[in-house]
C-alpha cells in the first residue's frame, strides 16, 4: 500500500509526464492527411515491469506464516515495482524512455516538451 510507504528510499520522486491531448490530435491529423497507419499499444502490467532502484522488503501476507510455519521469519524481497508504489509511474516512464532513446530505436525527447515540463 503506497499510503503506508516510508523508509529510507526516495518516495518523493513520483512525477511522470503524460501526453497532452493537443499532441494526440495533431498526430492523428498528420496520420489522416499523410495516410499513415496508426496502432495502439496496451502495456499489460506496465508498472510492474520497472526495476526498483533498490529492493523493498515486505512482510508476508497475513495467514501465510500460519499455513507455512517453517517460513514464519521470512520476508519478501521485491525487485520490480508494484502498482501501489508511489514511484511506479515514474519508474515505468524512466524504463520506457530509456528504451525509446536507445541506439536501437533512436528517439529523442522534444526540446519543447522539456521546457513545458519545467
């Protein structure tokens, strides 16, 4: 639960940019005028795909220790982001941006977009 999140890791970095509807409308207008093909992508479990900067340790769910007495002193080590994590959107954005800006794809962030977000 993100509302209970605390600890020594940075929970303040939660910003993740979103696309403006004017940009989407402009891209669709260009697609129609130039007869481009468009597609939509749904990233299933997107937030759970981002790797955490450092792992989070969680207590086991209630009832687990009762069902598995040998594991009563165990904890879970979480390496990937969770939907309840306050940083999930930001971590997913960083992963997506890194992939898009890779040498393989070669996309670049718009200078106009960078100025608007500051």
